[in-house]
């Protein structure tokens, strides 16, 4: 995989993270190549915390990927060009419990380092080591209107991970 990607510092990222996550979406992936799952997400962020470059993502306990995040010390966030929008839609709708979503989406999982599964077709990958997890609690919502996102009371768990490696697809 690394022959197709260049490693850069997170400080060198030039993408607009709001557009990347909120508009273009990402895949959150955890597990090993033989036993992993991924899901599409459009909520999360990046920044500096504890003097480290970090990425945050949130996952509901009802999602299959949650089990893999809980069992893993690491996770990846993979970003794709617009031509993979349909693949991201499939990964957001199809559960890994019900079959091979990678095949259905037409994407190729790769694992260069144990426990860090990403995708050959990604244009940007953030490899993360879990630092902190926290369950969102409705009694901590300062803005009570946020509860509208939880009609089933299935509040997200937030994962904060140190970005240990940032990989950008080499331009051909």
C-alpha cells in the first residue's frame, strides 16, 4: 500500500476537514484484515488534544463497527474521491453482519500494519491509536434540541485517537 501513498505530517494536510467529513464522508474501520468492519460516517473532527494530533469519530452501539472499535486499540479513517460516493453509500447502508460489504461496495481492504485496515482506493488515510472513549450523555446536552438526533435513545460513543500516520495517495 505505501508504494501508492506518501506519508505526511497531519500539519501538512491541505484538505478542508469540514468538507472532508461532513460533505465527502469517511469510512471508520477497525479490526484486522481477516476480521474487520467499516462504516460510513459524516460526523467527527480533527485537532490537537494533549499536545497530540487527534481525530474523533462517533459510533452508535447498535452499529456492527462498534464491536470492532471496542475490541481494537487502533482504527482508521479513510477518505475517497467523489467517484466512490456509491461505495460510501453502500458501506453506510449495508451491515457487515449480513455479508461482504467490501465486495458489494467494490473497495479493497488492505492492512500494512496489524490492526490498521484501510482501503487501496482511498485518497487519504488517518491511522489512529485510541486514547479516550466516552459515551454521549443526554443530561450533558447544553442544547436540548440535540436530543432530536436520538429518537431511539441510542447515544453515540465518542472515540478520540492519536493520528499516528497520515497517508496521502500519490498523484499519477
